[in-house]
C-alpha cells in the first residue's frame, strides 16, 4: 500500500465529512486520522463530544469503485448521525 495513496484517500474522505458537518450545522474543533491495528480511524472532535468511524484500507484506496463510494457514504452518514445525537 502506498502511503501517498492512503493519504490522498483520507484527505478525500475528510473533505466529504467536513462538507456534511457544515451542511448539518455541526461545529467541529478537529478532524484527524489514526492508524489502528486493522483499520484507519477517523475522529471528529466537537464542542459537545468526540466520535469516530473506522475505515478499512480499501475504503481509502479504491474510492473510484461505486461499492466503495456507497460504503464510505454510509459510514460518513452514520458518523454525522452520531454527532447530531450528541449535539441534541
């Protein structure tokens, strides 16, 4: 796996997430990625709490694939829903 490709994939997913955060009026302080044991973990820190989502390496590397796009959208939407619930 190329670190450059993984970084590009993470940046693309981060941009999508930030778009949805802004669209849903969810303020955030920090968006970050960490490398877990088997997954990459996307963390969103907000004034009202922190939530995260796990992505497999293929989710970062194969973003042109329609199924991967669908899965990534689902994971991002679930993260947004968690943050909406936290916000209250």
